C-alpha cells in the first residue's frame, strides 16, 4: 500500500524540524484544545472536572405558577464550615444565604505545596489542564509553534518591576477625582427629574393613565463610573428605566426619547437624539455654547418638519475600511488617461443621480456614470441601488441563503453597472467578453457578483493602459512576465461563466488585478495622486516608479530627454486638484529648455501648500491676527521663483520674507487640519467638544442588560484590589495607542475590560478572580426568553445570574480568601500582554499558550473562558437589515406632515456583524462585543500587543524602551501617546517641506523657528 502524501501543514512542520535546532530539554506536553462545553443553557455549569461539590438546587415550578414560569433555588440556611488557613481561621460562605452547601477551602497566598490547603472546588485551577493551555495548533504559525525561550528569574523581575513602576505612576494620575463624581451625580439627579416630569405628563395626558408613579422612573448610572473602572476622561453613561411605560422607551414606536430630547433643549441643555446607533441614545451636555445650542435647536426643528439628517453615529451600517470621499469641486482628481475617451474623475454630482429613473421600479433600473465620476464612486452608487432594491451582493457568508429574488436583483444590477459606464470604448470591450454576457436569468443561479464585475471593469482599464504605454519594464524578464500577466487577464475575461461559481471567479479576477496593478509600466500610464496624498509622497512614489522603467523602443531612439518629458507629462496629469494641475502645467509650458522632475515637483509642492493654506483660511482654522501673514506667505508661494529662469527655489533673501517664514514655522501643517482632511463620517458641526460644555453624558433607552453587566464588573472589581489597577492600566494603554474607538474599527473599553477579566479568571495561575457566573444560581433548564423576570435572574429574556453579594465578596477579598495569587501588578500585566501578543507557549507556563485570535471566542461565562468561532457560528461577517423609525413621525408635526409621513418609505440601516475578533457578551450570548473591529482595526490591535510585548521583553534585559539593543535610533515608551507622536512627526515633515521649497538647510529653518519662539 502506497504511503499517503503529507498535507501542507505536515510538510511545513517537517521542514521546520529540519531548519530549527531540536531542543533536547524535557518539556511538559501541551494537551489538545478543549473548549468550554456550553451547548445548552445549563451544560457549562455541569462540566466534569471543573465543578465539585453537591449540585445546587434546581429551579422548581412555583405553586400555582403557569407553565412558562420558574422559580430559583429556595433560600435556606446552610451550616458554615471553617478551615485552617495558615495560623488563623477563615471561612467562605459562597453567595451569602444560598451557598453554604459549597464549602471552599481557602487558598493560602504563601502555601502552594501539595500538603497545603487545597483549592476550593468552585475555584479549581483544573489540575492537570491549566486554563489557557488547551490548544493544539494544526495550522502553520512561524511565530507561535515553538517553545518559549528560557526565562530567568532576573528577567522576570526586571520586566515586572518595569510595569509596576508604570502602573503606580499611571493610576495616581488617571483616577477620577471625587469632586468630578459629585458634579456628575448632581447633574444626573437634575436631569432625572426632567425625565420623570416628561414621562408622567405623557402617560397622564396622552395615554390617560392618571396617577402614573414618578418613582417608577429612574435614570441609573452604568458603565465605568458605576463599575469602578472610571478614569478622569470617563463620561457618564445613564440608562432610562420606566418599566410601567407602554410601549417601553426603547420601542420603535415610542415617542418618549423625542419628548425628552425636546424637554432638555427647552431647559437650555445641549441634547441630540441619535437613532442610527445600535440602541437609541441622547447625547447630553450641561453647558452648551450658544452656537452649539442653536445648531441643536435647528436640527430638532428639521426633524419636526420631517427632515431627518441623523447620520451621525451610524456605526452599524459602515464597513469602516472604505475612505470617505470629499465632494468639494476644488479637490477633484484628474483622470488616469488610458485612452482619449477614458477619463474618469471623482464625483462632483448628486451621488444618487446614477439611479434613473427610480430604483423603486426594478424593470427600469438604470445606472449612469457621469463624466467626472471615478469608478469607485460609481461602484458605491451601484451598491446603494442594490440595497434599495432589498438586494445584496453574494459572499461566502450568504451564498447558501441566496433566494431566486436575490439572484435576479443582483444580476440586473451587475448588467446595469456595465451598461451605465461613461467610457463607451471601455464598455464595448467589456461587453465583447463572454464572461460579461448577460443572458436569460436562471431562477436559482447567478454567475456574477457585483464585486467581481467591478473588478473586471477596473482590470480592463489597466489592460487598456498597457496597450497605450510608451515604457517597458526594466528588464527583459520582467517585461516577459508582464506580457504573460496581461494575456492571462484577457483569457480569464473571455471565459464563459454561466453556471459557474461567482465567488471563485471573483477570486481569480482579484488575483490577476493585483498582478496588473504591480506592473510598473501600467502604473505610469494610470498615475494619479490620491485625494489626500501629499505632494511629497506623490513625488517620492513617482521617483521610485521610474527607477524600474525603461523607454519603449520608439521612445528610446529619441533620447533620454523625451523619456523625462513623458514622465513629467504623466506626473502633471496625475495631480489631484484641477487648479493645482493647471498651474503646474502652465509652469512647465512656460519653462524654456530642459526641466527636471524635481523642479516640477517642487513647484507642485509650493502650489499645493498655498492651496491648503487658502482652504484653512476659508474655514478660519488659524487665529485672525495671523491671517494677514499667512496671506502674504501664500502670495510668496504662488509668486514664482527668485530670479527669471531660476526654477529651483522660492526667494527668501528679503528680510520681510524671512520674518514671514518665522511665523509660518510656528503654525501647524495646513494639510493636517480638518479643512484639508477627509470628511469624517463620525464627526459633524453638532459634535460636542471634549471640554468646555460642562458635564457630558449619554442617555441609553435600552440599558437593562448594560446595568447587569455593570454590576457584574463591579463585583469583579471587589474580588481583588489589583483588578481595578490592572483594568485602568489597560484602558489607558489602549487609549494612548488609539485602539479604543469602536466607531473607527477598533475595540471599546468594555471589550478590553473583558479581555483582562478573562486573563485573570482563566489564564493566570493561580487565578486572581473566581468566575462569578459559575458561583451564581444555575440557569433555567430551557431557553430563558420563555420565562418572565424572576428573582432578578432574567432580564429581557436573558439569564443574568451571578454571585452578586457585593458585601460578602468585599469581606472575603479583605480576608484574602478568594484566591491564592500573590503576583505583583507588574507581573500580571506582563502575563496579560504576553497572552495576547502571540499564540506560542507562555514563558511562565509551558503548558499554556497564547490567545488564538483567528479561532477563539472569549467567553467569560464559560469554563476555561474560551469557545471556538466554529461552535458559535461566528465564522464570517454578516449584514442584517433593520428598520429605522421615520423622522416624519414627530409628534409635534403629526398633522403638518401627515401626508409626508405616509409617503416616506421605511428607512433601513445595515448592521454589520464582524467576527475578526470575538468576545461573547456575558449575558447577551449572541452579541459579539468586538463586532466593530474591522480588518484594519484588528491589525492595529494585534500590532500594539506585539509592540508592548517587545518593549516588556527588552526591559527584562535592562533595555527599557527597546532602543539601543534593538538597533533603533531612539527608545520607545509603552504608554507613548500616538497622537503626540503623530503631531511631532507632522511638524518634522512640515519643516522638511518648507526647507525643500525654499532651498535652505533644515538647520537654518530650526534657527529661524528658535528666533521666533524667543
């Protein structure tokens, strides 16, 4: 019998064994991955080997209760057993009145020997299978599949001491002041009274419920201020609770949020209701500026008139990875010329103009690309049309659920996308390919995806550029490989795809498109400065590009000068701004004799800088007393060179010019100001500033589960005094490194808290925190949503049982009877960063491995704290459509806008559920706390964990900051603020730009800047 050929993973492992020296030291075996078994609602509480002791009393049917009701465990007294703890006495009483049956022997901080006190059954460290150790990696991992290097006691001590020092300094300055807490509490009480008045008046006058109890209405604090993890920068999160209101305040048909918003505005507070967030919230500030309050009142008035502009905070429907295009006419790009007729530039028209006549009439669907609309903008219009038809593009996650209607709509939009192209030559070429033949639609079959068709159009534009090129690849081999690539693309385009797999076809197309984009000769023909690319970066990119090119045969005969002219021609045509492009072109035309690319680029840089200063002045980005000086400098930038015929630098010989430059050196780079940056979809003119508007808070109308989560976190903070310090450190670290903003694709602070708790409960040995959900009452035997609220254990159909006796937890924590861990804060932080930095063996525990971001789900409620994404079904991004309450339904405009309300269609928002990083909510089990993390976000988060771990390891070698030993120019700080670093970097780039424009040395500029500051 022939021997079976090893698979790819096995071959890689065999190769690794050949190239990596074998470590002959004995190592403990790593047991296979054993995820917590939690299928069903009660299974994870009954897992063998994790829990010992007599079973807790099951839920029983209450006498006289209906079939859908259940009762929790009966409250009965249990004898308390005392156990020897060192030389003193101690005892553990579980959850007060419920947990006397579970006698837990205390864990000594000092005595960890087999003869010492045993761990409590509920607190077991799982003996032979340490938590965090149950992984068997089947995939090749060049950074993780190896044993950790031996860690000396000295290194461990240095690393821990380094983090201890940072944490002591940080916590002292990060903790919120008591006066701040009192100010926020006073504000909460005042706005709670407003909410009560509004709801009582509404219930009595509108719903006829006389005597509605105001005391039933509460504005309760949740989040970091209530959990004990608040910092000085923490805002207040409040949840409105009105259990007797029908409908509930968070209901889609409830008018309470709008009524409260109006009452706040009438009281002179800054209030804005956001309806496109995951749950409706009101952003509130106590002292809005006059302009902010005026804008908020105007926004409210628009809503009452049926005009809803609420796009702020629409996090759920955004991908997070797509750039936002600025619609300013002055910033439109020139077209990458691939043929005389093939000119595409950014959208200057109505983004909905492509839908002719109406997407509500599917048979007459038409898409039309305008002359000045680039392909990406046109593609976005097509996606918008697809959504308005209640359609969707085909993906791996929805392929099996595609219906006949889905196929029909998608095919129609794909066909309309090609038909609506502005470039007739491009369209004719595409329609001649068999792969883009749209015949009669099969009821249950679609051969195209919209992404695939977009890829075909983009690739064909590059193929046209290849045919019009006047340069070749640098070497003969590279030229031959390029020819093979283009021929392969055309062959793929002409393959019939009827009945094929659209996803596989799109994958092949994207592979070839990637290869086409890497061809240098095509890059030159399609050269284009991106919208917010600096002139310096654009020049650098072109300089690197031409190094890998050579003139074509015909061009080579005419000399190097003609090749230089060709490069300059493409450079000028690729400049983004029409105005700057025109002026640079005039500069080139007016220059007699040969001209270099560097000279043209310098003129481009000066004109673009002038343009950016002008835009900043239009938006009043600089102080008014500086505007005359800036205008004088703009005139200098536009004025030309120092002498006729001198095209190298701008004049600075005159003393007044040097004085102007001194002032300019003190300013921030205009290209980094808001006026010259991409429009931020999450910011608008009504966004509250970070300071200067008094107390700020968010009022949530669906905070019932959030209040339970907050109580759970607060109980965890009581279990050990180190927990709060650890959480504050990690929250500050994430904020400093700019990876804690969910609406920008990273993770919320709540997510980082759960990451730390997972480590403290399930990974570190011995554990720091017991699992409070395991020590609480068992879940009901059936789906919790079928039971009403009982004993506070069911909330909104979710089981929220956990050990919540705060006084008892604090008492046992003070007696040091909840754990046996005596590690310092620094050592715990060290282990935390190592666990999330790599998937290899942990240096302090050879039986444990790091977190597997690709496979694991953090699940605090689960034994061992991990589930697999496969088990949860969290293996691919999913998009869910949800209805949004119409703005025309304003109660104050019900009569004036009745007809408009009837005519206005139901607004739909897309909620994007991503599972690149997965953290299960402790109670809302189908909710991924990390659903906001995009591809760029998870890359940034993982990079920051690796960076932190690199600096920590360097500290163990006495190299705090990782500078000299790592061969770096300067050391880094673990808590270095990214914004500060970027600001310093931007200032350096700005001065380099000025030095190049004016032809002076950087040192001379520094001297001018120093003279101005003095």
